[in-house]
């Protein structure tokens, strides 16, 4: 049962993913439309700069200088996130104040290998006790890697090539949308496995938990649009075992069930 629920927003392709012009729902950046996609407005470069400078002034006005006291000389984050550069994905979705709490690394397709030193820093030097590999619905990097990207720039090709082992497990069955969603999850699983090779000792000693998850704004998992769906914990992809993992002991079981899912068959990486 891997039918994807049809969604109302067109999936963004890699060409859009690469677009240089920022596109936002409104200049305020806080549009929360319902139903069909609302009209989007492209800001001019000057409007964009005005937005970020004024936004920073607003932030400063709302936070007195003591806001910076606890971290002015060093950071003490709780979590390392590696997620996609996609503009639809931001960690403020998950309830933790990002300032001094989240060490975030972003690249196309949330790939450990393309930012390995940064992830090493988060795990070895900060060190955070949780590493989350976060993929997302309709990831343009996964879509691009599923197609012909031979005419892309050397830089883009270099960052898509490492996804080949992921797509080698795509059997081509099902619709493109189904395969795309499965490959997003498959990539998360691959990245968790990659990170286990780097940080397996910390996991074994209980100093680190590695979590794979998909931010599902297309309801591919049937748990509602915008759900954080955990698909992998320390290499375990069996839903029942994930639900029973002590990592979730402080969360009511019903809530955990609503945040654990699987679309792609397990792979022995
Ligand atoms: Zn992406």
C-alpha cells in the first residue's frame, strides 16, 4: 500500500530548485494560504535586501542584548541537523528555538558525504547527542538525480553523483511520484547508514542517536501535510521497532505512531 495521496501543489523541478530569483508568498514571508496554492510574488533584489535588513532590525528590537549572553562566546546546541537547502524546509517547524540549539548543515539532497567535515564538527566537537538526517517531499535534488543531469554544471553533477547508490535500489516500479517519494526516504536511509559508518562507535556507547526523517508537506505518508515522519533510528527501519525505541519514551505512543512511517522497502546497504 504505497499509493501517494494526490496533492494540490505542483512539484517543483530541479530548474526551479536552481532558480536564482527568490520567490515568496508575500513580502512578509508569512503567507499561510489554504487549499490551492496562493499567488506568489517575486521580490526584486532591492526588495529582498530591504526585507532582510528591516527583518534583522525587528529581531534586534524584540531581543535585548541579554539574548546573546548565554552564547556570546560559544555554542551549545542539542542537535545536529543535516537537511536539504530547499527553501520549503526550515527547522523552526519543529518547536525548538534554533538559536544556540540547532547546528544545521544544508546542501542539495541532505547528503552527509558532501558536507562531511561540517557533520564531523557537530558530532565530534560540539558534540551533539542527536543527529537528524532530514529529507523532504518533492526534493528537487532527488528528482534531478533520477533523470538526466549530464548537462548540468560540474559543481551540480559532483553533488548529485553520490546519490547513485541510492537510486540503484529504485526498481522503476510504480508511478514517478511514488518512486520519487520512495527515493527521498531511500536517500535518508542511505545517509543514516553512511553516518553510522562514521559515528557508529558513539551510537554503540549511547552517546549519539542518529535519526532519519522526512518533512512531508505533500502528505505522501498519509499523516497530514507538514508532518515530521521518522523513518529510521540508528539504521532500524522497522516501524514497530522504531516506535518502541527508548528515544521516544517521553512521547505518548499515539503521538509517536503518528510520526513514524515507511514508504520504501528496507535496503541492506
Ligand atoms: Zn531537497
